[in-house]
């Protein structure tokens, strides 16, 4: 039984680790307008929709050879034009996230190394150390990513409980439900700002094909890994919302919003209402492990996507060519333009919506027309679920565009 459970656990950890990244610290700020009840609704809505779209990709993927990723499926079912649109969206999202994680992870690595040696370590050194250790794991095998991610997720759970345990037990219901707010206070008008951030916080779709290959085509096992992994992420997100929005009043969120969710400002503001103790140090460890697991998950998906495009095999030579194209562009950008990703990061949610919501719904529709229902695995819900996920994508695109154009209300605290 342990032989069956361990790979499933590892697959779920890859999914959970990919999801729980920088979005962890963006969510409380992005949902501060709709507050706790609204954020709970948005998180559950997003979790269900993103899980459904991931399962759609899984069903479609079962009709193709092991190792086939978006490129093969989209080209076959949606044509070359659809494949170009999807390819640009996938590449933009995954390369930009890799670029961002190299910068943030490298910065945290440089700080950690500096504290160990008692001196200052340059950012490029931290970036190279962070990059080469984790990139080697992705190049070596999915199994190594599975093992390392499981260890990092274990550390994340421990540091999360350590950092938030006191906050969760000190939650104040009047603060959590904003009972002191004036009767005319509005919440749902700030929904557009929350949706795209939550969508970006549940991205794992690049790993579906990787897991199907890892599990030797056992689609039901992959489906269980997706469900368990996304549920773990949802629970952690909800507990984090509870810890923050149950202690820090909504009308005191202004400094945190102005600092765009910066952890140090969040803790400093929280400390005025509840003792935070060593929370800052512990959350730094949590953040580091979250960035590392997200880097592993995102680059694993990008690695297999590139291998599928160029049809490079799983030999050392084939994996080396795939690794070069996966890792060198974001590494070079990270070293030459350390914070350049900030300009484009606001559009990640828009690009991600294309290939995590719109494309999966269209793929499943076309797949069932061509192949019928899945023989190994079939998503329940039929056409109704496809329409749900497609509309979910359109709603998020509208919210993103309206937010970028500042045509919707923005909560300032």
C-alpha cells in the first residue's frame, strides 16, 4: 500500500507546491475589499473552476502519447492559430514566473548566505546558487522534484503553523466579519480586483502532462493528486486569510495595500493589534520554501512543454537541450535585469486565464467530438462544466482588463 500512496502523495505535493507561491502574500491584500466572507467565496469559486479545468486537460491528455503536452493537444484539436495563441500565453506566463522566482529566491538566498558568513553576498551570487540547485533537480527527474517538493512542503506546513498558530487562536469575530463597519459599507464592488489574483494563485496546469507521464498514464491517480494538492492549497489559503483578516481590521489595511502586500509591512501593521513575536523570521523561511516549490513546479511544467514542442527525448542529451531552453532565458534576464519582470507581472493573470480556463474548456469540447468520452478518465459535468469554466475565464479577463484600465473601484483601506 505504501508503494501506491507515496507517489500519489508526491504528485499532490508537486501540485500544492506549484500553487502556493508569492500569491500567498498577495491574496489578503487583493481580497481586502471584499473581506473575509467575500474572499472565502472567491477562493472556493476559483479553486473549483481551476481544478475543473485541470481535470479537463487530464481527460484530453489521455488520448495522446505519454509526454504529450499543450503543444500536441492544442495543435491537433484547435489548429495552428489556436496553438500559437496558447503557446504565447503559456511561454509568457511560465517564463515570467521563472524569471520572478529567480529574482525573489536569489534575493532571499543572498540574504541567508550573508547571515551565515557574516558579510554581504551579491544578488547575482544568490540567484546563481538558488537557480543551479533547483534547476538541477528539474533536469535530473520528476521523481527528484517530487521528493524535494515533499520535504519543502513539510517545512512550509511547520513554519506556517508556527507563524500563524497564535494569530488563528486570537481571531476576533467582529474583525473577521467587519461588524463595526457603517451600514452602507460596500464589499462586492471590489470583486474585480480579487478575481485575477486568486486565479494566478491556483495555477498548476502546466504540471498535468508531467504527472501523467510520471504516473505512467494512470489518469485516475493523477486526478486524485490534483484534487488533494489543490485542496491542500485551498485550506492553507483560507487559514491565512483567517489569520490576517481576523486580526487586522479592514479599515487599517491602507499601509499594507500601499506596500503591495510586502510581508514586513503586513507584520508591522499586524503587531499593533496582536503580538507577532518571531513571525517575521518564520515567515521568511516559509516564503523561501514557497518560492522554491513554486519554482520547481513551474519549471517542471515549462520543461515538459518545451520537450513536447521540439520532441526531444528523455535521454541525458535530450533533457540537457530542454533544460537549456527552459532555464537560460530567464536566468540571463534575471542577471542582466534583476527586477525587470515587475513591468510585465501585472499581465500574468491575463495570459494565464487563456491557457488555464478558456483553452481547457475548448480542448475538452473538441476532444469529445473527436474521440468521444475518455476511456481511462472522464470529467463529470458534461457541457455545463465546460461552459462554467469558459465563463470563468471570460469573467477573469474582464476583471483584469477593467482593473488595468482603472474602470472598477479600487479599495485603498
